[in-house]
C-alpha cells in the first residue's frame, strides 16, 4: 500500500528565526517560494523567537542604524519585512523532523507540515551560570558577547567568567576598553591553549581570581558587583565591577537533529559543506549560529541566511519542475 501524498507541500520550511532565519525568509519570500517559518516559542530559552538579540538591549554594530537599535526592535523590523513579502509564521517549536521521507515532514506537536526543502536556523544559546539575577540583568551590565558589548565598558572595571580559549579571548578583547578585567576561574589553572594563556598573563590589565565562582550578581537595574565564593574554602567576598561577561561556552540548538544531520559530536554544531549552507542531507540547509561556532554575530548570521535562501532556491530550480 502506497503512502498518501500530502496535498499541501511547501517549497521551503524555515525552522528557527533570529537574523539568519528571518533573512532566509525575506529572500525566499521575495523569490516567490512562500516560506513557512516555525519560529519557536516565547517560553523557551533555547527556541526564543528572534534568537539571542531578543535578550540584547542596544545593538550598535548592525549596519544601517547609525544611532543603534534595540535588539528586540531590530528583530521586529526583520520579522515585519519577512511577513510583508508573504512569509507565513508559526509561533511554536518543531517537535520532530523526518528527513527520511520526501517531501520532508516537520511536526509541530500534533500537526504535520511538508516541504521540498528545509532551512535550519535554530541558533545557539550561551551557557549561563544559572543564577536568578541573570534574566533580569542580561543586557544591563551582564553580557555573553564582548565583541557586541565591549564598547559600552570604556573606562570600567569588569569581570569575565571562564578559563578556556573563549574566556581569554573575550578578556583580552575587553582590555581595549576597560581599565581592568578580572578573570574569574573556577579552578587553579586555565583550560585555554598555551598561546592564549601567555597572551593573557602578559596583559597588564588582566588580573586572575583563582578557585573562584560567581555565587550572586549585585545590582537592581544594572550590574554593580558580584559575590565570589572560594571553590575550596567556601569563603565569600565581594568584587566591585560594573560589567560581567560570561564566557563558559555555547550550546547550539540541535538536539532535534541529532542522528538526522551531520554534526560535531562534542559540540553539537551542524556541519555544512565548504562555501555553502548545504548539510549532508540533500535539500536541507543550515545557517546562522547553529552552524557557526566562530563568529556568532547578527550580521554574519544574516549573511548566511541569505546564502541558505539562495542555495535552497537554486536547489529547488535544479531538482523540481
């Protein structure tokens, strides 16, 4: 008995929003592909509609906004632009994907959607410390991106949490602006590569706080300091800083694709073919932070969203009448 063919087959379904997904939506919609975007659900930190910029206050490095723009406002503009060209948006999260069938099937709870091509733009989330103050202070002295926010801390004393390459890279970058950067390290040694360690130790603006953990973040409406707990003795102390950068890693939102798309087994980032957004499944494309462990910027995510849209459009032209 043959499997019935669904009557409503889309040209493209975009899973995830943010700068990558919304740019892909704008491009595919303008190419008359009538994209369906499953943007995520507001209650989920890993599938936040609009991506990480929804947790950002001022964005000053996105081209075209000389006076800056609030992160949520930028995402609202991009979303409205995608809708203007005909993108259909579902504010919910994909719960299952089947790449073994053609057309591909995407399930949103008990509703199934079918498409000839899929663009994955589910993004990544910064790993946090799990402190109750984080949600309230993110964007108000608390940050996970030195490249994005370092400029706002010119002349400040700030702290960076972490001991790996990312943390040392962030700390070193932040010394361009801050008067002092305290690196808060949970152990008595760094995990970073030797060259990064040497660079940090040689920087007179970087101080190290060993065997230390941030146990509380001070401040009502912006960061004014942190409580430090000694990892071995449990002794507590206060560190007066006006900025705190958390650099303990990122987690791409790829759990739903595990075993279905080729990814880095240790980090979870999706693999794409060189100079393209093609995944290992023909007709499935990936863009933005879900496959970018290096740059992780709104503008690079948007650029790769454009690439994914063009790749999908050309693939559809070549494979479907």
